[in-house]
């Protein structure tokens, strides 16, 4: 099975990982940041129809852009698209797209050099004491040679890259989603057996390095409920990869499973991991997944919608945050008329924004 991760094509300064958080601080922002600090603490990314309906926090629980504890990039692709459409007189489309541009999305720093992207984010986030959300996605033998093939050329290159990644964060407030797909690909057999020991070692070392930082929280990726449907299969691999040292695990990265489905799965997995906390990617799960029998349901599926906006107000003591890890509006790959994986696709972004009920 193969993982489809969203990422931009490799670029020197503002690239994002492929097959797969400045506004003035108001009192509400301070409260939200304190709440985050106090929190306890895709591949065979097959998607199936969930029997549970999409559920979101109460309307007042989802942080608005101005009150979000996360840094919002004013120069994102979505923000630039809004400005362009306003100039072109497409006011209604620009207004709809603000549902993306005014929300915090994760940054996937470049494989070649993660430093410029991270330094820019933490520099702009610092005045408002916002938290930046980052994805470390450069593990060797990444994505089993499929859409997001690549990663560091060897173990030492990865250690050096991860060290630069951590150094660039420094004492800034950050959440790091660590290596989407890396553990699930060990579980589903996609990653060859000869690479397993090295991957476990690199993941555990990465967690230790990142946790040396004073204000960084780390969540080790654990796939989604339709990929590895039995959470028991993930427990020992996550332990071997060092999840106990991390702040928890992440779920649904770049996928479309509903909040209720993912929360139920996360709660079960948490129970097997001594109460570990977790995060959920809600960037595109507002309409849930396509049926299992649809061709490539993970890749630019039609009719999808934005999910719960990024927030730490989840109403669940185990669920630390809903996050937009996948950058909504970036292509999953060359399917259904889409451009290369990670490329900004305005029409798809607009569809997601128009269909959202939030």
C-alpha cells in the first residue's frame, strides 16, 4: 500500500514535504496560548465511508483567525490568491477563499534546507506569541518510493537535517508533526524490512532532539483509521519509535476521515499507550471520505469540504488540537485533473471553501 502525502515540489526556501501558524494579541489569544501550553501532555491511505457523522466542537469553541493560538501566514498561496481575485473583481470567490487564507496551516520545510522556512515562520510568530505548526518529513526511504518518494539520502544526513530543523525552532513556540506515514509504512509492510531498525532509531532520536527545545510539542504520526484499522497493530511500533518521549501521536494527516471516526480510533489507541494524547488533521474532512470503492479516494477527491478550523478547544481531554496539517488547496497528485503533488490548485481550494459549513 502507498501513502499519498501533500507537499510542494522541492524549492530552496519555502518548499513543503509530496505524496502526501500575526495578529495583535487580544485577551482571548492569551487564554488560548495558555491553554495550549497547559495541555497534557498519507501510502495505502485508503479512505472508506464512515458510519459516524461529522461532528465539530460547539460554534464558539473553534478559534477564529484573530483568536487562534497558531501563526497565520499572511503570504500563503491562499492569501495571495485572495488578493489576486480581489484585483480581478472576483469578490465572492475571494471572500470564500478567506476561509482558508485566514486560518493557520502547517509548514512543511524543505528537504534541502529547512532553516529559511522555519526561521521566517518563528520570526513572524514571535511578536504575537503564536505557535507555528511544522511537519518534519524527510525520513530516508520515504513513502516507499511512491508519490512522495525521496527523503534524506542516509541516516546521518537525516540526523543533520533534523538537527538544523530543531536549531531553527530554538525557543519559539512550535508543534511538530513528526514524519507522516513513517510508522504506518512499517506496519503495512510497504517499507522493506532491512530499513525498519534504522527508521525506529531515527524517529526516536528525532523525538529526543526536538524535546530538548523548551516550547516545542512533538506528535508522532500514526496514520488514520482506514489505513491501519486495528490500533493494536500500531502500539508496539509507536513505542519502539519513541512515542512515550513525545507529546503524543497525530492522526488523519492529509486524509478525510470524520472527527468522530478519528476521535474514537485515537481514544482506543491512547488507551493502549498509557493515555497518550493526540492531534487530528481536519483540513479537508468536513464532508468525510469518498466511498471505499471509488478509484484513488485519497487523491483530490471531489465534493470534499474544509473541516473544523485549527483550535485547541476540542472538548476532549485526550485530543490536544484540531490542526490543518495538509494545506487545503494543494494538489494530492496528478489525478482528477490536478497538477503535481503539492502544487497550489485555486479551483480545488475554492471548492473546499465553498462547501464548508463552518
